[in-house]
C-alpha cells in the first residue's frame, strides 16, 4: 500500500505531497524534497565535506547535523496510507 505525507503538515508553507511505496522510500523522497525545495540539511551536507569529526566537535556546526533528522521525524509522524 502506497504511503503519503503532506509537507505542509510539517509546518512548512508547501502543498507538496511526498509519496513512496514504503516508509523508507517516502522518507528518502522527503529528504530529497526538503533539500531541493527548502534547503533542509544543505548546511549539513556542506559541513560533511570536511568530515563528521569536524561537525561533532563541541560548538562547531551545532544544530546542523540534526536539522534533516528533525524534519524527517516530523514527516514520519504525518505518514498516511493510501
């Protein structure tokens, strides 16, 4: 059974409907939409080029690593089955 989630249900002013045959596929599509449309996690990806050790240092990149994970958690909470 296909799964959907509405971007606007995550608090964004966006009518996009995220779809996937499985929860994993839906979340992958959500991550791509978040990056492409809302730049969610864009800074995380930029910092990742310098290595995860750099990001995880106290006070460096604070809040960047969790931005995408936090948004995907909101998406996961709104998944509906079609």
